[in-house]
C-alpha cells in the first residue's frame, strides 16, 4: 500500500451518484454491522472472564470491575491492531511511509475522520479489498471500545443506584429504631406519671 499527498479533486457525476446511493442505506447498514459485531465481541469477552473466574474458583466480581476488565481488553485489542497494521504499512513502503505517518493514517481512517491528506496510490482490486477489510475490522474495534465505555458507564450508574438504595434503607432503619426508642422511653415516662398520679 502506497500513500501520497491528496491530489486535486475532480467531480464525476457517476461517482457522486454512487456516493449518494451508498450513503443513505450504506451508513445504516454499516452502523448496524458495527453495533452487532462489537456487541457480540463484548458478550464473548464477558463469557471468557466468567469462565476464567469459574475455573479459578473466585467469587463473583462486581459488575463495574468486570466491565473495566472488558474495556481494558478492548483497548488492548485496538492498540495492538493499530500497531500491527501501521507496522505492516511501514514495512511495505518504508520510503514513503514513516511509522508515525502510517499510524496517523490508520487512526484517522478508523475513526472515520478521514482528512484526505494521505491517500492510496495503489488502486488495484487486491489493495482496495485489503484496505476495506482492514478498515472494517478497525471500525469494529473502535465501536467495541465505545460500547465497552458505554457498558462501564451503565455499570457505574447501577453501582451508584445500589449504594444510594442501601444508604436510604440504612437511614430508614436508623430512623425507625430511633423512633422506637423514643416511643419506648415516652411510654415508660407516661407509665411512671400515671403511677405517680394514682398514688397521690
């Protein structure tokens, strides 16, 4: 894969039509694809963590810790993927592409920013298929990280709700016990007053 500076743009009507036709259903399909695959990977990661925990005879870990581990593994996969792809791109064309430029190309492309300052020179079908494959996997990885962050935030919110419910329950129990003590001491005081009035 070779890269170069972005050439002068020329607008072609068939290309413009293709972009318009692709954009409407294509983006919906792409978002669904990314969500489905990243959710499946998250489910698989959670099952692996539960299996490891079961094999090591550990107790159930808090949900927030489990989601944090899933996020860490997702980030590790994403960074490893980026480093491997950037290294392959650099090794394939060391004259044009420094490692930093290759890493920049993949980060910008996989996050769908795509400034266009670095583009492909090699337009063979095999190169385009390879790029499409690389970017689809990369987009799944990016989507996986965002889904893991969302799941971690949801687990954190559930934990906060559990803590607030336990604080409310303990406060109600303390209030009830304080009320019972107050009522009990008032009953004793009232009983002594009635005994004293009956004696007089």
